């Protein structure tokens, strides 16, 4: 279980970041397809702006160090700005890994309290 927790910490995203950016990417892709790619001019600044709160959530809620949190936030922002739905799989998988890590931390805390 310890290896899974380390893997989830390294590659995972806070579930709010992962699932939130997945939803935003799907919404922005809908805008881009309905406007025949003119909506791309709107989606790039939105994705860039959401990279900042993503990094802050990673730092303060997921306990990443600053370099990792900024790297993950920038990566998710860039992937959200790409006008295709394929990169939206990455935040979703990261959110699942983050949820696994957070659920594992809760189980470890409960077993420690029982002792």
C-alpha cells in the first residue's frame, strides 16, 4: 500500500483539480466545436488562469512541494488549453489517483486511531 500511496502522491492530482479541470476541458471543447475553433481564443486564457488555483490547491490541500505543485498546475493548464478532448483524460486519471491517495490516508489515520 505504501508504494501505491507514493505513486499517487507523485502522479496524482487533488480530486478537485483533476475532476474540475476535466469538466472545464469538456466545457471548453464544447465551446470550441460550436464556434468552429473561434472559441479557442477564449479557452486559452481561461485554462491559463485556472492553472494558478490548481497549483495552489496542489500545494496546500495535496501537500505537494512548490516545484511539484507549480509543475502540475502548469501541465494541467496547458493540457486544458489544447483544443481537443483527448488531453482531458490526464486530469481525470490524476484525480482518480489523488482520490486513491486521499482515501488511503483516511484508512491509515483510522487504523492509527484505533490502536
